[in-house]
C-alpha cells in the first residue's frame, strides 16, 4: 500500500497495511528553514508566494516520513478577501484590526470568489500535487465557523472567548448572520481547494471546547454541518477536529464528517465509543509528550495504539498541533514507531 492509499483507506475504515500517521501543524513551525523564511516575509505576505508555501508543505513528508501532507496556509487566510483586516503576531497569533461587535458590522463582509481572490493558495495546491505525485495525499483545511467567529469578535486569541459567547446568547440575529456568512465562505473555499486537487479536508474547530452540548447544538452544529454536508458530493474524506470537547464528541460526529479528530484530554477508546463505530478516528498523543525523552514518547504512543487496536479506521496524530520546540528527530522516530508497531499484512 502507498501512503496515499493507506491514509484514504483508514479515513473510510478499510483495512490498511500499517496505521497512517501525520501531525497537525507539521508544516512550517519546527523547521529552521521556515524560521529563516519568516525573517524575510510576514506570514500574510508568505501566502502570496505559492512556490515557497508548496516547499513548506512538502518538507515534513521528506523529513518525517508522514503519510499525508497538509496545505501550508492559516485558518485566517480566507478572511482577508472577506474584508477583514488582520495580522499574525509572532508569539501571539491572529490579531484583527476592527473586531465585529453588532449586526451592522456584517455589512463590512464582502462576497468573493475564492478562485480569484485566493488564487495563490489554490496555486499552492496545484504545485504541491505536482511535487508529491502519488507519494502521499494532500489534506486541505479551513477553520470552522465557530472558531473563526471567536477571532472576529474577540480580535485576538483569548483563553475563554467570553465576548464571543456573550454575543452568541445576547444577539442571536448577529450571531446567526455571522455564522451563516462564515459557513458559506468556508464551504466555497474548501470546494475550491478540492477542485484544485486536495484529496481530503479537515475542518478545525479548535476553540469549540468552550461550549456545552446544548449551546453547541443550537449555535454551532447547523453551520459546521452545512460546511461538511456541502462537501459530500465531492467524495473526499472529511475530518472534523476540536479540542477540550469530550462532551461534544457525539454531536460533532453528527455533523457529517467521516473522521473525528480528538484531543489528548480523552482516552482514544472512550472517545471512539462516544463518536460511534461508524466513524474513523484521528489522534491523540499529547503534543507535550514529544518534549519528554523518547522512551516516554514511545510509552505514550503505544498506549494510544493499544486503545485503537483491533478495528480499522485509526489515523495516528497528536491531540493538537506540534509544539514549536518539538525535536524534529522525535517526530521522525515516532512515525517509524507507529508504522513498525502496526504493520500487518493487507487484506486482499
Ligand atoms: O499544519 C500545518 O502546519 C499547516 C499550516 C497551518 C498553520 N495554521 C500555519 C501557521 C495550519 C493547519 C494552521 C491552523 C490554525 N491556525 C489553527 C487551527 C489549528 C490549531 O492549532 O488549533 C488556528 C487556531 C490558527 C490560528 C493561528 N495562526 C495561531 C493561533 C497562530 C499563532 C501561533 C502559531 O505559531 O501557530 C497562527 C500563525 C501561524 N499559522 C503560524 C503558522 C506556521 C506561525 C506564524 C509565524 O511564523 O509567526
């Protein structure tokens, strides 16, 4: 089995010759070449250079031996053509110039065609596909409407996103109007990524763990579901990921993806019970474990594998993004370990 077949088969819960593995935030971040590039270009400026973005996307495939590449872009990328002025502040994250506060602000959001206004990202997809050939599949991605709404309302990273949650309850017309526009934008953008060549998509709802199940069902699920269901006809596997969201897993499973990504705060076998046997699962080694000596990485990784053993449909990943200070060699050895430990003859 090629890594491409391995990853795509696992997403569909078909038998594989070894468990596929990739890491969220594997592109950029940990590589010295990326840091050197970042001294030359601002993050948003870097997005205008498909050749460089393609190179960063392919780097972990060559250096780490992972079974999938993830497009180098950011969840904020589609917000610029929407009319949102933002920058990525090193060590902080996305900072929005004029946060949204009321329904009147929705008028500031423009309609746009991603094929035109996000052409450099789509060009990156085409360059990566050409560079990778059939070696490994390329995963496209977008931020989910809720996580994007959090940044648009708070204006910057926040621990609890109180303002966003307060507006969600206090101004439902604004909230639903915003979520509708974001769902539409994200769906168009992901469809354009698939047209350009991505072979799977991941919807990142990183901050969704701030909500309880009832609020999630009412204020968030319909919009994530609209995005995921809106991709159904394209036939590419869909991965739906959140953090701090153990109580939301059954609802996130309902939203429509084939694969649910889980963070490290829940045991993988329990998480699989919560999302149900008809879904594949992605996760969930604690990214901080990779900062410990490798024998500890090994022990933690084996525990994840043990909890996934005996049924098809596990994609090994971390429970959240790779931490910037992670030793590259630990990641490379972890890929080898997962492959070695799970090797089995493929069924005909
Ligand atoms: O996986 C990959 O490596 C592909 C590229 C990718 C980036 N951001 C590049 C990036 C992906 C998949 C993302 C997703 C993303 N961005 C998420 C969802 C995943 C998650 O971690 O929860 C979120 C919440 C963001 C928002 C964001 N962008 C933050 C919080 C930050 C700052 C912290 C950091 O260093 O990641 C960014 C900036 C960003 N996005 C960088 C990179 C490589 C660092 C930019 C820099 O060099 O200053």
